[in-house]
C-alpha cells in the first residue's frame, strides 16, 4: 500500500511539474489569433457542408424526377 501511495505521489509531482514548469502557455495575442483561425475554419467547413448538401439534394431530386 505504501508503494502505491509513493507511486501516486510521484505521478502527481510529475504532472504538476509538466503542467506548470515544462509547458509553454500561449500569450493572449497568440490565443486570440488561434481562436480566430479556428472560427474561420469552422465557418469554411460549414459552408462546404451546406454546398455539398444542396448539390446532393438537387441531384437526388433530379434523379427521382426521372424515375417518376
């Protein structure tokens, strides 16, 4: 049991060291820029999905009109 607690404490200390000492956190400007890039790419992906949906919908309507 003591070995388990020792391992748990070592894991906790390594985690704290990794998060607060070794990690490099973005500045506010970098974070804002990255956020804008993500928002822009999500909007672009949304436009692509809408265009694909509209074109496939039109194709299905055309194909079903030929069958009728």
